[in-house]
C-alpha cells in the first residue's frame, strides 16, 4: 500500500512524464505537418527554415523525450503501488510494473515504442551498429559517448519517416495512449 508521500511523488513523476510525452507527440505531429521536408528548394526560406522539422534534424531528441516520458511513467506507476526503483533501464522498470499491475496492458503498449532488436527499424539498426542495448537509451540518445568512454555516432540513427512509419504513427498518439494506460493501471490497483 503506497504512503501519501509515494502518491504525491507518483503524481509529480506523472506530471513530468506527461510533459515529455506531450513534447514527443507534438514534435512528431510537426514533422508530419511539415511534410518531413529534409531537402531545401530554392525560394524565400532558408535551408534551416525549410528543414526545421525534418526527422533527420530532431528525431533523436524526439525519441529521447519519448523514452524519458516512458521511464517517468513507469516510475510513477511503481510509486503508486508503493514501490520505488531508480535507474533508466526501461526493461527493468517495465518488468516490475508488469508484476505489480498484471491486469494492465503495460508491456504491449511500451513495446510498440521500444525497439525490437530483431527488426530492421532505424532505432534497432542504430543500437546494433553502436553495439548498444536499447536500455542504454539514456546515454545513447543524449551523449556522444558512454560513461565508459565508448564513442556513439548519432549519424548512425538514420531515421526514415516513411520506412519507420509505424513508430512515427504511434508517436502521434503517444501522450493520450500513455495517459490512458496510467489511468487504467491506477484503477486496477484501486
């Protein structure tokens, strides 16, 4: 049973999670609304203005915000169940959430966004090419090298808005989907 303090911390984690997920969703919609223009054409607008919302320019940051929002949501769910866990490994947080919320579809929802390493998606290819596991996302998508000094090439992300259509389509509904998931999880514990 969570303490009042755990519930308040859970609400705080949920609030920040909402912000990261909203940002990822809004940026993805901007990529789609702009036509994901990655090549400029002659005209009044500069190259940077024309390609501002190109997935190649902001995709890594969008995915970082998505994963950070998922991490904070999972931590909020754990706190709401009276359990606290640190770290950034989504797979470990998810495993604990599945154990504590067995009637809630947490795993299937998170796995729509977390890269399946057997797939040919841009994210899976990036993690494989850098010899990293998706659980290293917090370093891999944020810094040019790991704490251990391993260099990371973000040019290897090589997003493709059209080839990774499923990921980007899911990202457009990420915030409302995760918000609904949290409400469902909280109700399942009530």
